[in-house]
């Protein structure tokens, strides 16, 4: 899909389909009015006949509108003008895209982007439209033997917009969509394809394309560094573990980096604390944190953000076997703290804690980890918001705000000391589980013991990184949130 920005009046653009908005009830937006005037009131006549009210999500396709160069005119209902919010705007874009794709139009001119949205600027409109369109075209069928031939005629979209930074916003929307695509592809690939080794080769490909520094730590390197906790998780697997590091340098050397850490369990059986069989296939998504971190650093590099960013991905499988870690085993983390592995299915925190200690060497400005960490987070927040934990008020507020703006929301959860009690062990410095109550909180509290040396936030994306059921698939979240956070940071610098 190609995009470009135009300021041409809708009637003057030669295109397969020009798309304009209509508010409820039967109120033409400015650019729809312009079409109406050129066509001698053709649109208002049709509205008067009662063919369209302007209800949110409704569309009406017209052919051969007089005085208009486009082959088709698509009217899109926007709902009440007074209620035209971010959600209504995105719904309108989606409805428009769906309707245009049903036609044979090879290109389309979206004029919806110029309709003001409450509390948003034109750059936001452009960014979201590009993102929504690109993301709307995502499909994953590379593992079908004969993929359905998509007969999408639509190849190019023009967006009506004028403003100082609309071109930049367009490029950002495209970059974030491509980052999401990478995250989705990696997530959707099955465990027998997307192994730790596969993740590391994908990371190296990104490094090559965007000239990032890269480093892959092997098992021996982990042993040397004393990553006993990470190593305890990989013990039952025949796939070699990897710790992937990518460094993007968009700012002066002296500028401390934002470090992103992503959980990269390429399949989570639970280990000796084996999971039940139902839906276990979904545990191929247990590397979605890693995928989002790779997608984000790729997008940041594509946007040439003036920031330094490091991505760290600890990756391995969690398998049962004769050599697997057993419940009750005690391991020593890279930090020196000892851990009693009371449940081998609480493995995410075991690989993250060593990666978080490793992050110290980058003297980070901020560290954010992303992980499909707990089923309890899904119980708490469902599939709407990611769980956000932080040891820094300002960082937490920034991330919440970024999530709102990106419409990829997170909700703050507590890290109070009272919860730390639940991690007590009789035999080691801590256990790796805190019991059923507040399971997402105690998992975060575990990580907090390894992140005292820097500003840190943790996103539990177990409920948001992928969908189950008929629409099973990776969502690409929280790439939009992370990218928005980084864009705002770069803008402020
Ligand atoms: N990868 C899972 C968390 C998960 C569960 C993600 C469901 C997405 C959907 C994680 O490794 C895990 O197994 N967590 C356990 C922790 C428990 C043993 C303390 C859980 O949530 O049940
Ligand atoms: Mn697990
Ligand atoms: Zn897991």
C-alpha cells in the first residue's frame, strides 16, 4: 500500500473513489459540501431522499456523481458532530476502508483525515489513518499450502491534510504499522518455526537492514555471566537459548539509552509444572513481548528517532524433560539473589530477572520490560488494557498517556511492599510464585527486586498481545504504545 498527502479539493482529484464524511443527521462535512456544490446539490438531494442519515459506521457508495472527477464517491457516516471522538474517527476510517475494498477502485482519496477530532491534531488523524489502513491489510497465510488469492485492487491511498508535520506523521504511522507487522508475524509463527535461534536470526536481519549494533549471547556466555535463573528455564529444552541485544544509536553517545526488554519464551509448556492441554497451542505467543520489542526498535530506527535505544530479548523454550528444572530447585540469578523455583510455569520472571540485571551495563535512562507474564493479568484487566507497573511516577504517567494517545491502553497496578510478603521462601531469598491472590502484582513485585538501580516499568501484556478463539492471532500490541512513548521522548529532547 502506497500513501501520499494531498490538499486537492475532493472533486478535483482523479481517483477510483473519493471518501467524505457526513454527520448525523444529514450534515455534510466541509469537504463533502465542496463536492455537493460542484455537483449541483447531488449529494444533498440523495440525503434528502433518506438514503443516508450519517449514523456512525454507515456508508453509501455513489457512482458517476456529476462534476466530480472521481469514479465513485463514498459517503461515510460519522455519527453526531458533537460526539466525534477518537473512537468515532477510527470507526469511520475502518468502515470506509471496508467499503472501498469491496469496490474495484485502484486508489482512493480519504478526505476524512481533515475532519477535526476532539482533542486531536491533524497529525494524529494522519498517523492513525495510515496505521489503521496498513494494519487493516494484515493477514497471515504464509503457512497455507495454497494461500487464498487476495484480489485487492486498492493499491494507493491519498489522505487529505495540510499542516506543518503531516508528512512526518504519515511516515510515523507507516513505520509503526510495519513494526506491528513484524511483531504479529513473529507471534503468529508456530513454536517449531519461531525458535530462539529463529528470533536471533530475525533480529540480525533487522540489525543489518537498519544498521543497528547487535550481539547474540549463547548459553556459554550466559554461564559466564552467572545467569543461573535464565539457564534454569532452558534446561529441559533441546533448542539452544539466546540472549539477543540490538542497539539503535539515534542520539549522541553521552545520551543514556531507553532499554526495552522482551520476554521471549518461544513455547511455554509450563515445564515439569506442566500446563493443561486445552489451548496450550496459544503458548506459542509467549514470545510476544520479545516480538513487540523488536518491532518497536525497528520502527524507531525507521523513524530515525533522536534517541538511543537498546532491545534485550532473553529467549528459550520452557519444556519438561529428564534434565528440566524441578519444583523446589534453587537457582542463583545473575544479581546474586537466590530463587526457589516453586512452580516451573512461572518461568517468564526467571528469564526476565537476569535480562534486567544484564540491562544495568547500559546505564539506562529508563528500562521497560514487556511480557505475557501472567494469566492473572488477563483476569484483572481482560483484553482491553495491558497491566502497567513502575517504580517511577513520572514514567508511569508518560506511559499511560502514550497508551491513551496511541489507543493502545495500559492501566497502572500497584507494587506496594505489602505484596512482597507473598514471595517469601523458607530456603532461598525468594520463591518464584506468590500464590493465587494478585498473581499479576506478585509477578511484577518479583521483577522489582531486580530493577532497583534504575527507573523501570513493566507491561504485562498477557491479555493484549494476542486474541484467542475464531480471531486467534497476534495484535501487535504494545508496539503502538511504546512507539508513541519514544516519539514523545524524542520530541522533547
Ligand atoms: N506465559 C504464562 C502466562 C500467560 C497465561 C500468558 C495465559 C497468556 C495467557 C506464564 O508463563 C505463566 O504460566 N504464568 C503462570 C504463573 C503462575 C504459575 C504463578 C500463570 O499465570 O498461571
Ligand atoms: Mn509459564
Ligand atoms: Zn510463560
